């Protein structure tokens, strides 16, 4: 049972609220104040930019700088813009050429989806409510891992460790969805 009721309207989402959302999703329930998860400065700046002007043409940052947090930004900005005339993109594909990064992005997106499904804070409950309203479904967020269908020949049958192609995100055109895939 969620600690907060979604859709109570107790929280007003703003571009500046991304840090609170990030902290609520990624900080363990009983963590002391000194161990709260905080986004990097560039992540907060990107969230503000996306909320106000949309996504940049590209994001080029060094390894281990927290690029998978772009998933958090995409989800928060979609909820923030859900009741506007032009909401943020509903689909966010995280495609890289390293399976380990895809696996990490998938785990992160799954963690966010679980936090939205069972919110422990008002801001997460409000994001979940907005995403449910936007998507018209029971789940605020659908997460999938997309891989290649089997190929015929050349030894390699499937991308991303041999998992089969999932179409779970296709029938939910109105619902927000985050997918992770590797390329070969």
C-alpha cells in the first residue's frame, strides 16, 4: 500500500522540483539526512533545460558521470508537462553499445517504475498520478528491454545477450515508457 495517495494535488510540480523527485526515488527509506541521494549539478541543469526548452541535440559526458539519470529527467519532465498542450516525448529509448550499461539503465528504470507504483513521498505520488492520467492506465510507467529478433545466419542470433524481442511497449501508445537496448 503506498504511503501517499496519488492525485491528491498536494504537490505542485515545477522544473526546480526535479532534485526532490530524484532524492525521493533514490534515497532508501531509513537513510539519514547525510546519506540522501542528490543529483549532480549538470543533471539538475539539464532537467531545468528540458522542462523549459526541450531536449538538446546530444549529451556528451565522460564515463561514470551519471548519464543514466537522463531516465529520471525524462520521466519527471513528462509528468511536469503532462497537462500541457505539448507534453514531453512519451517514449525514451536508451540505446548504447555496451550491454552492461543497458542492464544498468534497465535496473534504474525498473526502480523508478516501482517507486511510482508505490510512492513514499508526495512528489513521487504526484508524478505517478500525472503519468497515470496521461497514459490512461493503471501503471504510471512501463519499462521494457528491447532486443533484436532472431537473425537467420552469421552465428549471432540476438542482441543484448540473446534475449528475445519484447513488444510490451507497443500497445500502450498513450502511456509513458522507457526502454533500454544495446546495439551490435
